[in-house]
């Protein structure tokens, strides 16, 4: 009986075409997604684009140092246009930006080629919060072209928003929330190091902070608005703060370095009041190599209400693997979705793809 079931699945998969994926941005996240996809059944990476000269023209298998398990090679291209024109990907994983305004033209270009998009841009996790007009336009473009757009990641996208939203499903009444993520920035690439001020002297950090050149964690606004929408409430008040985390020892990660006395990351906090007076407080100190000074990472969600919730996960969900995995795992849901701009609360519950991805794609 068991053998017959396996045979049935294999035969069914053979009939279905591979799910064609293009990756735009082959940094820490984009390349990690490629590695994960290559280990799964039913995918085909049809193109990769990155502007980094060290990658352009090279095989992704050489860059990743993995065996080519596909039927063809994939060379990194500077320009995505040929990939979108000729390879017809079902979905593009876009891992180049943090801000909706910067990602917008790329998303528009992808959508106009009738491809679905998953973006790692933090603001795209809930773009309605800061960019309502661009969000309307993305929604319109997606519907017009019959595809869907999703922004997601480990945070925003899961650990400080969707997880709290999901657990509220077993609550009769939700009062104040305190959501903490004490995490390591070590898995992330140069974009994140620069945005968090990793490696700057305190003087340089403060100079840049005054000029709004350090973004710190991008996502409190998005997470807060996503939670408010999910609970059917409005955000009445929102503020956030950022302070440097200065290291007492030299710290080195794959893409970052902070010498003793310099900045290893940022301690971010946010405070929000919702329309029924519910408060949402977020606590998010993030730095490279936190363990070097005795900081233990972890994810914690405390919600007052009925029943009270006290979730705890330590060490933290790895930010790199978490982002890579949630983007890949959401691929079938985005392909199956009704066209439009989506957030994580619009789509089915994320889950790991352990079988052939083709079995998760709706037939019609
Ligand atoms: P990274 O710096 O390692 O990689 C970015 C890559 O994109 C680089 O290789 C760069 O050359 C390429 N690139 C930039 N602009 C391009 C363009 N116009 N065309 C082609 N390639 C281009 O960064 P990363 O760690 O991979 O992260 C990518 C983005 O995702 C960052 O902005 C980061 O903040 C965001 N992110 C979000 C989450 C989340 O939880 N929501 C988690 C991780 C990363």
C-alpha cells in the first residue's frame, strides 16, 4: 500500500511542470534562497540577476560551491530583463532592498512581465503603513497583470508580528502586548551592516543618526500596523527609539566588523497605542556576535488578556535561515493567491515545504 502511494505521487509530479524561479539580488539572502531551492523537489532556478561585478557572468553553482542538480547552468546576469522576457519565471524572489520606495520600480517591472513577486524589503511586509499610495498602485498593477506581490521575512514577516497574531487566535480578549527579539545580525549581508551602523565609531554613528542616515531595524511600524489590522483596530499613537550598542571586545561576522569601542548594532524600541487603548511594545536589540559579551538571543511574546500568553524561544530563530526559509516556503501560496498586493495575514499559514513543491500548486 505504502509503495503504491509513493508511485502515485511520483507519476503525478512527472506530469506537472517545474516551478520556475528567478532571483533578483544574489547577496546573503538571495544566494541562501538559491541554496535552499536546490535542495527541494519541483523547482527550477531559471535566472539570477545581481549588479555585483564579482558575480556577473559566473555560474551560481560555482558561487554557491554546490553541485549543479538542475538540467542547465545559471549564469548571473547584470540585467534582469532577458530573464523576465525569455525564461518566463512563475515567481521572482527580490532580495535587493529594505524600502518600498526603492523596491517599487523593480516590483513594477516584474509584475508588468506577469510574474509573481516575493520581496525581502522590510517595508514591503506591510507597505500600507508608510506608502499607502504606492501600495494602491502595486495592488492595481498586480490585479491588472493577474499576479501577486508579497513582502516577507523573519522580521518583519513572522517573529514580531504574524506569530503574535496567530497566537491571538486562541484568545477571547487581547490586552497589552510586549514582543521582544534579541537577535544576532551576523547572518546578514553588507546592506544590513550599513543600515545598522555596524563598525562605526560612536561619533560617526551619532553624526549619521542626526542626518537620518542610520535606519536601524526597519519594521516596527509595519509589524504594529499588521497586528492592528489583524485585530480589527487602528493605530492611534506610534513612536520608536534607537540607541547604539557599543562593544567592549572586537567582533567579526561574515560581513561585519566592529572593534572594541565601536558600534556592534542598535537597540531599538517601539511603543504604540491602538484604538481600544491596547498597547504594543516592541524590544529589539540587534548586533553582530552578541554571545561575545554574554547576550543570549531569543524571541519572546507576552500578551495580557484571556488567556494570558507567554511564548518563549531561545536562542532566537536564526535571522538568515528564517528569512530565506519563509520566502521560499511562501512561494506556492503566492502563486496560488488571487491577484493583488498581499501581506502575511492574507495568505495561508506558512509551513515548511518538505515534499515536492508542485503538489502545493493549485491545478487551475
Ligand atoms: P546583501 O547586501 O547581502 O545583498 C543584496 C544584493 O542585492 C547584493 O548582492 C547587491 O549587489 C544586489 N543588488 C542591489 N541592487 C541591485 C539591483 N538593482 N540589481 C541587481 N542586484 C542588486 O543583503 P541581504 O542580507 O541579502 O538582504 C537583502 C535585503 O533584504 C536587505 O535590504 C535586507 O535589509 C532585507 N532583509 C529583510 C529581512 C526581513 O526579515 N524582512 C531579513 C533579511 C534581509
